């Protein structure tokens, strides 16, 4: 790092140290940045200048960002560190709930709390003290290492969670259950029940010379369906997908919930079967293996092409005996030529229930205006939010009440009116 001091930088002799500190924050946030990249960034700023903030942003972006999934963290850290002169106060507001008063006027944007935790790490905070008159003051409690608890954690958006809150949420998700009621078949079995078994009655009578001494009964068979999960792992869904897969791992490995088999698929730009990975008992090892298998994690979105691949290659294998399908996606297909309607219709014909979980429903003003959402909505049996612990916990009710369509009826009315 000795080369840093030898560079002549415009306007501010401390800019090299600031860029170095910014690079350290990015490294703490998970970006693979070494000394070589820091030196390259300082040289690039020296060559390009920074009379315009946009130029400065993209110069550092070109040096520090190498993958699409790193863009969001870089953007939040850059805004907090460089663009806002009161970034430290904002970070404290995100991380320190007030003893008195209300929460912030706005909620932290995606990845903002994690970015704030990275930059605030190691800084001391001064607490105000009451004056001689004994006036009440607002005291900011150090909460950078604390987590939301109870009902607030259940209702907190997965994308708005800090690292500690997400760890706590995963522990809660591991305890959730998703029991399914059995399906009563038309087939019967020779067990005591409420249906008369005339054949068994006559066979018993023939063994006694034709005398009927008792009537045999039978009951209908009860069987359990498969659970098939199709999970969108594109860039806009990555945080929600990780939480859902933690929940799914618990469902797949906990006995007594009734599912015959649990099948899991991820999709972004291509379809990936991760069922065998979820059978690993250790959740971290299971999701690490699933992430390595799904090479398109946090990439683009081609929903229609992936559903077509599922209907063509996997539907007959995993959708028998009244399977229940959970589709987790925001419905925003990036393929301009995609036709989601026929693929959703084909999927619906193979499923007993098709439940669509969409994190976009967390917005009160959500309306089905996107082309992909308008094509998909008529074919699902239930349309529900999937952005927090409470929404995932409510799935059990949706399975036990097939007539509960969630938000589908309201949004279908909006589509017809619009």
C-alpha cells in the first residue's frame, strides 16, 4: 500500500485514504477487493478526475464491481459514504431504534441496513445527557448488534433485514411447519369404515353355507400429495429466495407434515433441480450445494422458458397424485417475446393447487400492470404475499382452505376494470 502515498490526486490530498477506507467497507460487505484493486481505483480516479459525481461513481464501479449481484451493495455503500454528507447520522437512524418517539420517516432501501452495518462498524456513538433543568431527551440505544424480536421480526420484510435479523429469521423459519391434509381417494381399502363392503360380506356368507351373520365395511384410502416448489433466484428475488429455501429445507426434512415427497427447482435464466441437495440435514451445507448447482443465481429472469422446461421435462415425473405447486416469483419476465399464459395453464392442469407467492404484494399500491403478471394471474388458485415470516407461516391456512384465493379475486377485478 506504499504506492498510495506516491499518487498525486486532485483537489483533496486525503482522497487516497478515503478510497482505501471505502474499499475496506466494500470488502466487509462481501466484495472480493484486494490491494491491487484499491491501487487501480486510485490511479483511475487520478486519470479520469471527478468533477462530476456520476463520473466518480462509475470510475469506482468499474474498479470494484465484477459481478451483477455486487452492484446493489456498491450503490448503497457509495451513496452512504460519498454522496450524503450526513451519512453517519442516517446509518445510526437505521440501526438505533429510539426509546421515545417514532421510527424513521422512511424505511431503509434494499441492502441499506447491511451497508450501514458495514460502515458503522468500529465507530463509537455519543449519547446525549439530560441538562440541569431535567428536560427529557431522546436517547439512541446502540442497536447495531441487536435484532428485531417477536411480532416485529415476523412482519419485517426479508429485504429490509440486517444480517443479525436475517440470522434470527432463519432460526424462526426452521421451526415453522407446513402440514397438508390428506386427499381422500375414490379407491377403498378393507378396513372398518362407513361404506358397505358387499363382496366381503358375500364371501363370508359363502363360507357359512350362505348365511349372512355380519356385514363387512370398508373405507376410502387416504393419500398425501407431493409438494413442488419453483423458486425464482433472479437478482430482484435473491434475498426472498434464500429465506424461502431455508423454510423449504425445514419442510423437506421434518417428519409428520404429510407430504409424500418434496421437490424443489430454482430458475432464473435456466431451470435447476435442487431436490437432492435439500435432503442434506445441515441447512447451510444444503443451500451451499444448491447455490453451486444453480449457476444463474442473481442473474436474469426467463420465467416462460423455465416453466416450459419444467412442463416438458419434469411435470410427469413429480406432478402425479394431486401435487401442490408453490411458485415463488415477482412475475417480471425479462424476455420480451415470452408468453407465460400457455405455460401457466399447462402447469395448472397438472396441479391440485397452484399457489403463487409474490413479494411485490408487500406494496399497498400494487396493481397487476406488468405483462407477465397479467398472463400468470388467471391460472393460479391462490395469489399471496411472500415477503416475510408471517406470509410464509400463513401458507398452512391456504393449504387447508383451497377456496381461499388470497389477493387473486381483488386483483382480477382490477384487471377487468382496467
